[in-house]
């Protein structure tokens, strides 16, 4: 039996791992969302949207902008102005392919 079978412990571990992921993404502002989407099929916006959707499913009020601000550690607009460069055609093509693959994941 593993500690992950205890729902309360598993949820605490998952929450801690998520917080660590947010810290990592905030520190790695050199990694563009288009690259995260292209290679991993998700980006910072997705994480914020998922937070919003889970809150909504639980009957909690958390709008998308506030959820994304939580993920970015600042507003999305501020992050884009500080860190986001223009996407290359290759990045956009890879992202489009990845989004198509995401349809099978839902």
C-alpha cells in the first residue's frame, strides 16, 4: 500500500507539486507558452483555465483572469509585455499539431 491511496495525503502532495510547478514556470519565463503548447499540449493559460473550471465545478467564484494571474504571478498582460516574444511559424505549426492531438485527451 502506498501513501497515494490516502486521498487526503494524495491531495496535499498534488497541491504541493502544483505549487512547485507554478514556481518553476514563474522562474522559467524564458520558456514561451507557444513552446509549452507545442511540446506538452498545455501552457500557463491552460493551467489558469483549469483552475477556473475546477472552481466553477465546485461552485466557487474564480474568474479566468484571476486564475491566470495566480498562475503567472502577475497579470497575463504584464507577463506578455515582460517575457513574450513573437512566435515563429515553426512554433505555431507545432502548437497547432499539439492542439489537434489534445482532442484525443479530453
